[in-house]
């Protein structure tokens, strides 16, 4: 139970720290109203992806503890919560960020191709 409380405190403190960042000129509601297919910025998508990676790293550490002591039910609960949170954030990333990042990469490749074509002509 101590570990579960520690984990809960960790996530609450992370949320409080994350709330302290500078706000952009437009609020998320304004950005969403101007484009209904847009919810997160590129930076917010990167933070979401990094958050998923952090949750998976935490769950890996808990799995190692479970391997050492498989009867510890608190660790099983902890790893289940971490896996559920990672799955939820992965779904959010998949829905709101994946296509935007793929489109950005496609635009970069097109710009590089145009630049190479222009350099070949010169």
C-alpha cells in the first residue's frame, strides 16, 4: 500500500509541476475552435509520447520487483495501473498526434526534395 500511495503522490506532484508551465497565446479551447482536427501542439504531442515512455519505464522496474517476489499483490496492482495509464495515453497520442507528426515529416521530406531539385538545376 505504501508503494501505491507513493506512486499516487508522484503523479499528483507531476501534474502540479506540469501545470506551472507558460501558457501559449491561444488557449486549447481557442485552438480547437479554429481547427476541430487540432487539439495538441507538436510540443504537447512530444510531451505525451515522453510521458508514455516514462510510464513504461516505471512499469518495467515494477515488473523486476514482481519477478523477485511474485506474491506481492500491491506490485501487481501498481503494474496494472501503470499499464492502463500507458495504454490510455498511447491511445490519445495515436488519435491526436500521430497523423499530425506524420504530416509534418511528409512536409519536411517534400521541402528537402524541392531543395535538392532546385540545387540540381543550378
